[in-house]
């Protein structure tokens, strides 16, 4: 069954009005008809419903709620990714796959060694494109939530957010002893909020590492091999899923 996201104001009583690009997708791509059922998810609340299509027009699709979807696809922990800006289309790949893996928020980070620089003029377009990628990935993986792609930040912004998390972990190639497994062991299993920081291709400078650790952020090793930035992000998320969900 196909899943679509709507704003809170599109739901009134037991009725739902679908607007925008989803009309074309439902009508022309999926070729769904009246009486077909779809899953509708409220972007604000994450609540999902099984809905029946009542009528399809060029401006809107009317649906009626048949019943609630009680089994959530969301994790019992919240994981945010602070991703150093990578080259070319790697950020799109990271957003797509980390969305599938359950990330809640993604913060693009400008580090000293970031090769990619995004100016204010192009930032809005980039964020809009990345947000759309997250939305499509959420639909594909049948999530109840679309991750938020935030504006580009720096390490000072990260340091200010430390108190919002149970832990923030920094993947650092020069850390040899404290592992991701060490960090996750003996922690509570529910309502945990974790931040993970992964640098760009050039890595994170010693000066930046010092600032982050002075703020209370823990460095972790990801093993004996050096991973690409896009591999490191997904490796950490996958291991967190293994530890807390499977």
C-alpha cells in the first residue's frame, strides 16, 4: 500500500484532501482509482491512517479515513546526524540512506577542511532539494516522519546543542580505544537522543576536535580501517539500529 504525507490542515474530521505533486503521482503514475486505499501520514504528528480514495480531480484528491495505522515505523530513540559537507552528490546519497535508516534531523556542517562551500544565495535551493530527497526516501521506506534538513551550521553551533542530547559522538580517526560499542553499552533503551558527527573527506582538524571534546562530545573509533564520509555515517546509524531495534 502506497504512503503519502500531508499537512495537518489537510485533515478535517475523517476527511483528507491531497494536493500538489502527489495528485499526479497517484493519478498518472500509480493509476489509482476511486475506492483504492492508500496510507496517509500527518507530517506534524507522525500519525498514519488507511484512507480510501473518494474522488480524483486535477486540483485535489479527496479521501476518507478508514482506520488508524497503529504500528509505527519509527525508532524508540532519536538520532541526529551532523554531517560534514562532502563533495558532489555524496550529500544526496547520505540523506537518502540515512533517512531509510531512521535519522530524525540532518545538519550539514561546514568544517575547516570542507572542500564544498555553499553560499547564502545557493543554500536555500540546496536545502529544498535535500528536503525533497528526504521526503521521497521517507515515502519509499514507509516512515512516519520526514527528517528535517537544517541550514548549514559550524562547530560553534554544535557545541551549543550539546545539552539537548544524551550523548553526541564524534567519529575520529585518531581515536583508538573508545568505540561506538563502548558508547552504546549500558545506556537506556528508550527515549534516548543521540547526535553523531562525521567529518568531510578531509577530516576534522585537531583544533576542531579539541573544541568539540571540550564541549562534552565523545570521540569514537569506527575500527581499524579508514572509512569514507558517506560510509561512516551509514555505518554508525546501522550499528545504532542493531543495538536498539533488532
